[in-house]
C-alpha cells in the first residue's frame, strides 16, 4: 500500500508536472516538496506546515487535500491549532483579506479627497487657459491696432511721397517756358530746375553737335536708339544743336520734347538754337548774334571772292583751250606752204633751164 508521498508524486507525474512547476505554483520550496514525497516530514518547519503544504500540493495536482489528510491521518503528524494559529495559512489569508479590506476602505475614504484635488487642478487649468486666451486676444488686438496704425502711417507716407514725386515731376516738366520764334529758333523764358538737354535717335544713327555760348561741348555719332545728355549751366546765353539729319532725331530740353523734324527735307541738316531770356543771356545773345552776323558777312564775302576766283580761273582755262587748237593746226599749214613753195621753185627752175637751152 502506497503512502501519502507516493500518491502525491504519482498524481504530479500523471499531470506531467515537475517539482519546479509545483514550486512556482505553491511558492513552497522544492526541498520541502521532495521531503513530502519521501514522507520525511521532520524536514519541514513544523507539524502545522506539514498538513498545510500537503493540502496545497494536493490541490495543485487535482486531489482533495482534506480527504487525503483524513485518509492518511495516521502518517501525518497532528498539529496543535493554538500553537500555530498565528502562522496558519488560513489565518494569514484572513489577515491579508482584512488588510486588503482596510486598504480598500482607506482608498474609498481618499476617493473624495482625490476627486476634490483633481477638480481643483482642473479648475485652475481651465481658469489659466481662459485667462491666457483672453490675454492672447487682447495682445493680438493691440498688435493688429499697432499694425493698422503702422500700415496706415506707412500708406500715408507712401502716398505723400508719391504725391510729392508727382508734384516734383510735374513741376520739373512744366517749369520750362518756350517761345517759338521760328522752326529752328526758340526763346527760353523760364528754364526751371531741370536744366538738361537730351539728344536721342530712333531707328537710324545721327551725327550731332552741341554748342553752349558758341563753344562746342560735345559732338559725336549717336547709334540707333541711343541718347546723350548735357547739363545746361546757369547764366547761359544760348544753346545750339546741330543735326546732320532729322529723320530719326529727337530733342528734349528741360523735360519738354520738341518736334524738330524737317518735314520737307528730313535727311537734310538742321540747326536748332535756344536763346535764354535773363539779362546776362540777352547781352551774350546780342554779342553772339552780332558775331554770328559778322561771321556770316565774312563768310559771304569769302564765298563771293571764291566764286569770282573760280569764274576767272574757268575763263582762263577756256581761253587756253581755245588757243591750243590753232597751234595744233599751224604745223600742217606750214607743211603745205613749204610744199607749195617747193613746187613753185622747181617749176621756176624748169622754166629757167628751158630758156637757157633756147
């Protein structure tokens, strides 16, 4: 007949379990488990632990621990309950349950406090968020107002500057006042602040020359779509611009564009003169006009002299050509006369010879 240790071992093996498996489940040290299977109960801490360990072992392998202890009560030592009541598993289980219940009770007591604390922190967070949102909106409004003021100020300054530029531009372009004396002569009554003279070309190149008070300040060939600018000094008397042709030429003085094209002969040369109206300029202009008139008179006299010289030379050439022709014919006439004289001489000699023979 098998003992209680063999029955527990056979049940363990029948379930395919090892001592280590029983140890993990029951938390009983394996040396005590081996002692139970070998019926060496004296190896256990006490008689009470023998019955308690056997009961736990039996439950794990599928046996009824109470029935097993009753069946083998003679083999298993009896334990005094009073001696081990404090260390019994049931008592410990009750203590654990009591401690757990006490903890649950304490937790239940703390739940309202915890809920109040959580509610307090949630309320504080909500207040902070609302306050932060309000402050953010206020700051944003302030920023928007500042931006609006800044943008408005910037726009006002920009519009003001734009108006000033337009006003200045209008003033610069409209200050000049010209009086057209002829197609090639203008009187500048008022020059303004924009004291510039610009010569431009269109699709073809043009040779141009600029004079200020009779002195050449620039000359050159302007290529197609080219321009040259000259600054007109104060107290200037006159400005003259010469164009080799006006078919593709443009002239801008003081920001005002003038039509200088010679409609009848666009490829002919043209000289445009500007007379300035201030006192010094009038005197200078009078002197220049007198000088120009004298130069023109001298040029006319020179041209007349040249023409007379050319006519005289031409007449001389004609006379020389006329005299050359008879001279070329005279040798021929002399030759014929000599031949005639010779023939007459021979005839006279023949007649003389005939007389002598008679």
